[in-house]
C-alpha cells in the first residue's frame, strides 16, 4: 500500500500502556483465552464470557466512568499507529464522499489503540476478542498485536490485510449510522439462537463488503493500492472465516453456529465491494449470504 503520504486522522486515541479500571480476572489469562476461542467456535458471544470472567456488567457506560484509561495520549508516533491513522483517515474520506452523494452527513468514528485490555461503552474487553466496534460510543478498538496473530497464526501477512481489518470495523460503524445494526439486533431478539446467528453472519458479511467498497475508492481515487494488495486482503478475509476457525479450534465445522460467515462467503462479499465500489451491492440481507 502507498500509505506513507496519506492524510493522518485526528480521530485516534492511543491508550496503549494506560491503566485500565476493572476487576481482576477470576481465571488465568491462558485459560481465559482458551475459553474465548471455544465459545466463539461454538457460536457464543466471547464478550459476554469475558465480562462474566472479569466482573464486567456489559452495560453502556460513559467516558467519565472509564478511569485513567480514557485520558491516555493522543496521536500515535510509532509506525504501526501511524499506519492505522492513515487507513482511518482514508475511510473517513471515502465514506464522507459516499454519504454526501446520498444526501447524508457522515460522522467519523474514533479509533482506540490499546494493549491487552480496554474499557469501552460495551464493557471491559480483552485483546483476546480481537478488534471490535462499539456502537455505544461509536469507537473502533484494536490491539495492534492482532496483526502479529493475523500474520503468524492465520497466515495473512501484508499491510492491506491489516487495512482490511480496520475497514471492516468501520463498516460496522457505517451500519450503525444507517440504522442497520440496530434493526438487526431487534430482529435477533425475536428469534432463537440459529436465527440470531444467521442475522449476525449477514451483518458481518455486509461489513466485509463495505470494507471492499472502501478499498475500491482508495484505489480509484487515491491510488493507494499496489500490486498484490488485493490478494492480501482476500487472504485475510479467508483466514478468519468461521469454518476455518472452527477447524483450527476443534477439528470440525458447525455452520449453524457461525456468526461471521465462512471463508468463501467472506472472500465473496469483500471481493464484491472491491469490484463495484457500491454500497448498494452489499445487500447481504436479501438472501442467505451466498
């Protein structure tokens, strides 16, 4: 990616190294990580498990309740943080333009860099849950150690693979602004586990497609992509499909417990966004996600 000359976002909170207000964990870090992986593979909510293990409530809170964690430093100065700042800025430019063309105003999310654990409006979260978006405070959260796992554990190296992760979480912010995620949560509360999981898959696949929409605009308008970048992004999408994660964790696949979609589905929808650059082409809720 040709990112070094890009604009830097001002919507960054660098909380790495900050003290996090929270209760001690009831189980060891290794045991907690194993529990989170198994919970995810079985279709459960790892965040809920983490909150139970740490004494978190899961309720939305305000910044005033975050303790010292919310007052950590601003713009990052290291290369990893600088890269994330450029990617976030580029998503801001892309989605501002798309919303403006539709007669809407885009409100940019803030991105929080943290180490090991963080307090958000969605509760106390460990880095073990991976990058996430919290609609309660409209912030994207990421421990950059996830990129090492993406490269070494999941075999998806490259800067565009890393950018895809940010763009996917920003895709959830777009869904929140458009009211999509709120409607889905309402529908999930009306059905059983199987129906809720299916809706979650559709939501995640749409966020993948929205990430591809960003990639299309970044390349067409700012020539951000280089040869091999698209392949890196597609490899990252395939690496974190539910079927692959389930095989890695327990050796078998249970589609009914999926919450994010298969590797094939994630690649398909990310590619659709990349090829069309059109958010209207990301209507995953029209069918079964295929």
